[in-house]
């Protein structure tokens, strides 16, 4: 009948049936038998990171619905929780609870349904827990801009960092002009932001790190981190309209150039500033576009791109399309310069 390959058990194995995180969250189904389970709502939570790594090394992707269906019987017998059963988890550690085994068997008997709605998501560490853990490990912590403003010394360093990169020559790779230009302008950067494609999040994650490193290049600002704007509040922080965050003025060496995309070939002149909407208009636009509806739809989607039932890739379906919609409408809310990203 065959069996699953064994892996070398890790030295510090989480109890099976928990997510491999600091919080050690137990899946909602570990103590309750589910009569009609689905992949999305139940089964996918049964595998932790240790299991996924172990089986992935042997060609079985436990995060893949298709792979789990193809190996369902082997998985069931390898994890079966019965008295005096010699079977054990391929990666070591405790076997599944009896309700988990029964739930998995029910899933097989019901012809392994995929499901249409994601189940309960295991709770994550709080922002405070993340910050404590990051501080202990020397990692960077990006804080809410409202909290940074309340922290006098940190806010002073942030303002110094922004003013510093804005004052650098246009040719300096750490200048606000150059780094900001990689999001579309100036043309000599040779780069163009990745939008409406699968690289969107990965590209911008690296881009934010580059911008943060540029801020840290200013003397006395070596520990600065980029704060974030919590968009779900629906409020625009007033500090965004205070110096040095309120504007960036183009110098003579920055003019006479055009963005990379010909359709956005806007002229730029010395002394030019961005066209930013006032706070009241931005907040009104955020409400009109209903940004948080897109964010919530993205978080709730079980698929990265497209609809799980139809396989379509239409706008508004899947995590990726919804998060892109939220991103675009934040740009559009802020003003014409931000909306065309030139």
C-alpha cells in the first residue's frame, strides 16, 4: 500500500497540530470532529511548517490541495491516532488528535471537497509581541506613524532622515529624487515599479527596504525605520502635511526629464511640487473608494489570483486583484501626482 517517507525529526519539534509560530496556535478543528470538512475551512490547517518542509523534501507539497488529495490515504494512515498504533508522524512528534483523524477520514469519504469559504484563521501574535521579539533579535520594527509622532526622539530622527535625503544631489543613489524615481520617474534610474503583476508585493517590499536604507544613510539616523499609515482608521495623519513631509521641490538638475511610460510624459520644471489633495478630500475619497472593502476581500480570499470556484482572473477576484485595487485607489485618493505616479 505504500507509506510516507520519514524525515529526520527536528530537535525542537512543535506538538503536532499547532502552527509553527511563536504563538503555537492550535487549529480550530483539533478537538472537534467535523462531519463535512473542506480543504479551505479545515484540512489545510492540519499541517504545520515542519510537516510541509519534511514532505516538501520528498516531493509532497502539503500546502497544495492537489498533492494532499493524491496522497490522502497515505497521510491518513501515517497520522492515524489509534491505541497501540505503531504509526507516527514522518517528521517526529505527536500524532494527530482523534478528532483530526476522523475529520480527515470524513474529508476523504466525502470526495475531498475544496470548499468555497476559508475557515477560521489561527490568531497571530499581537503588534506588541512582534515588537518585543524583533527588538530582542535586532530586527527592524516599523511602527504606526501616530506612535512615532508621540516618540519625540524617534520622530526627530525621522524628520532629519527625510530632510537629509531630500537635500542630496539628484545623482546620489540615496537621494529622495533617485529612490523615489524608481517608482516611475526619473527615466535615468532605468527602473519601473511593478504594478498589476505577480511581482507587485515582492517588488515593493524590496523597494521599501531600499528607501529605508537611504534614510539610514543620513548621519545620526542609522536606526530609523519607515513608519506606516494605518489606512483602516480612515484618517490622514496631519503630520503628512508638515515639513519635511509636506512637499518635495524639484531643482534645476531634476527638470527637463520625463517618466519612463510615454503615456505619462508630463513635463517637470524647476520649483515644481506635487499636486496633493487636502486632508478632507483624501479622507472623502478613501470612503468613496471603500478601500477597506478591498483589503478585507483580499485577506478573506483563499486564492492568490482568481476565483477558486471558476478559476477566473477577473478584477476583484483573489487576493492579488483585491489588494491591487486597494493600492490603486489609495494613490487615486491622494491627488493627481500620486495617482499617475510620475
